């Protein structure tokens, strides 16, 4: 899942930076501006060896629940469309809500499955290894300490 973007405005030169990130923003919180190369802290990023994983990333029941609620909404929409269609008309809004609910429900279902089947744990292992690799650099650790991290 590399389809997410993080955006920020550089505090030094006010350039708007944009870059891809993983779903949970696991990476170094010390960011570098692409325009002026100045470094600064962005706490939105999680250094997982210090900050830990996002609790949502392992919450399969939550995703399953959201998927079920959305499926229920889609079912209601489906029933409404069915009765409308029987009377010879249909509302494009209800179809859009129903179709949207199904799509998001599928995405949540896939997420729940990924967690259940251990794929998320595998990803997390990878992120943890990357985080530990960064922290094995004493200069990097020193920088984090300066920014107030307890390493
Ligand atoms: Zn800058």
C-alpha cells in the first residue's frame, strides 16, 4: 500500500513538500526539505522502534466491524433500489452510496484479513527492521535526542 501521500510546508523556505508514504506513516520523523535541504521534526511520522506501531494497524475486529456496518448500509441501499426499480425509477444517489459502501467494506475486509493472516505482522517486522537500522546510526540517534526523543 504505497498510494498515500504526506504533505507539509517547509518551516524554512515555505516550499510545499509532497512524498509517498506507507499507510501508517512509519518512517523517520526527521524530514528533509526537497528544496532547501533543511531538516526538521515532523511528529506525524512514527519511528516504530521508539513510538511503537499504530494500534489500528493490528485491530482486525475493528476493520471487520466497519466492513459489516458498511455491508448493512449497502444492503439497505440495495433493498431501496429494488423497491424503487419495481416502481419504475431509481435514485442515482442511493446507488452511489450503496456502491461506495460495498467498495469500502471490501477494503476494510481485506485489511482485516491481512491482519488475521499475519501479513500486517510481516509488514510490521519489516518496518521495525528499517527503524532499528536507522537507530543503529549514532548520529541519527543524537539528532533524535536533540529533538526530544528518549532513545
Ligand atoms: Zn525548505
